[in-house]
């Protein structure tokens, strides 16, 4: 299924959608520089209608059916070698990212796996962005805080309807950061649809440290922590800050982020395309970003940590992948592996680390990232 039109968007919103589409195409063009793509490999955008999920019509597409946007990369020789029943690899991005954050990986993974999907989760990128009622007085809604179950279902149920619409019996599901957390929630709800689960520097695994607020902090530290906790609870997000800034300052902030967090991205055309992709994603109508404080506490600890949940999954294989310079602690994965290793039931768990890579490991060291995913795919 190809791309579906946007209806009812204002002129300013139409311009932002067009800029996002241009940034996507730029990253798709750059993708051919990585992973030695076979001559007959293809990479195309796809839009897939899903049932009405969430709390209202799309803020970009009007009242029509909700849509999950993404890309699919296919290498025909690998597809033929894998056979007609082979499960495709499905990639989910992290918070404030999108499907094209995997642009350095798609062709190389398709060479080994055959078919690779990367999706914009509901409320992100060019997927539908239904109104997700944010909490608190800040946004003038006075609505109740979404429950953990609501926050998880926002993504999980739309992903399941996407799978059914694409007629995919089983998939190898890989999620990065917040996408990793939500991949666990999906595998918990629909284990029969997951052949293997791959967690890429996932958020929400450890229990967290409830003693933080009891530590001996200076008054400045307590003030900063209190402010952060208050903003978090009231629904402030990085995107809400970017949308208040003049365009030059907002784009400059995105550029500084790319240069500071992704030193492996050196080429100017690549930096510019990533900057535009990140910046425009934040400018589009907010939706999925408001799930954040329903799922996580400050400092990225989950309200329902996934460590114990992973050990109880009815999925045969789980792999963790971290960077050696990752701010997500690899001990979250190794502790789950140790717990599952001595259990009579539960998945087989493996843990990989990527050299010279931080949290954005798919971009920091794409070659070792691809190698780890191929191993994790079995």
C-alpha cells in the first residue's frame, strides 16, 4: 500500500508535512551509502490504515482512518532464500525519533533478513497523530493522567492492527529505547505474533532507585529535581519547548543535538537531513509524546518496569543490545539474562554490546549494530 494524502491541514501545517517528507526522502537517498545494498534491493514508503485507535481523529489527516506510516526495505535474493513463511524484521524507533533513524541499517539488514519494516509509531513522524489528552492545567485540558495501560495500548493496539492489515503472521520485533519498552508491552499482549524480541538500549528495564529523594542533596539540587518532577508531571516534553522557540533557534537546537550526540555523522548533507528530520518531527502536532509521563517516572524509570515482565514472556528468544558508551545501563539486560538463565520457564536471553556506540547505537556504529541484529535474529 502506497502513501495516503493529508486532508484538512492548514497551510502552515502542510508546509511542515512537506518538509518532513523531504527530510525522509533525503535520508532514504543517503541509506544506499550504507550496508552494500544489492542492485535489486528496494526501499519505499508505505502508509497502512488501521482501525480507529486512540482518543480522536488525526490532527494531520482529519477524521479518516488512522494510518501508520513507515518504510519497507526488501532484498529479493534474501527474501527468496528465507522462504515464504519467514518472519520479517520490524523496527520501532525511540522517543522523539522516527522510522528513518534506521536509515544506516535498512539495506544491510535486508541483505541478511530479506524484508525489513521500520515504522513511525502512532503519534510520531508521519503516522496519524490523534489527540492524546495530556494531563494538567498547562494544556488547558484538566484531564486525568493517562494510566500505564492507556499509554501502552496507544501504541500496542495500533501496532497489532498494522500487523493484521499487512497480513504478517509473526514478526521479529526490535524496539529502540521507548520503542523497546513498548515492544515488551506488545509481546506481553500478543506473544503468538512475536518470533523473537530484540531490545535496543531499552528504557524502563531496571526497578529504579526509590531512595533518590532521600539522599543528601544540596538546596540547588533539590530545587532542580523538584522543578523537573513538576514539569514532568504536568506534561512538559522536549517537543513542547521546541514549539515555543523561533524557527532559527529551534533548528539550531536540533543541529546542536545532532552534532553533539552523533559525532559519527560527519558529512554535511547527512547532518542537515537528520537535523531537518528531528526538528520537523518535533514541530508537527503533538500526540505520542504525551504518553511519556504515563509510562515513565523522571529519569526514565518505568512505572511498570519491564525486567520481571520480560522474564515472564511467552516468547522463545529475547536479545538486548547496548552501546559501550550507552547511558542505558547494560546491567538491566544482564540481570534479566541471569534471572532467565536459572528459570524453568521464560525466554532464552542474550546480551550484546556495540563498541564505540552510545544510546543512538544504530547510527554511532551501524556495522556492528547490524551484525548484532543479524545474530539476534537467529
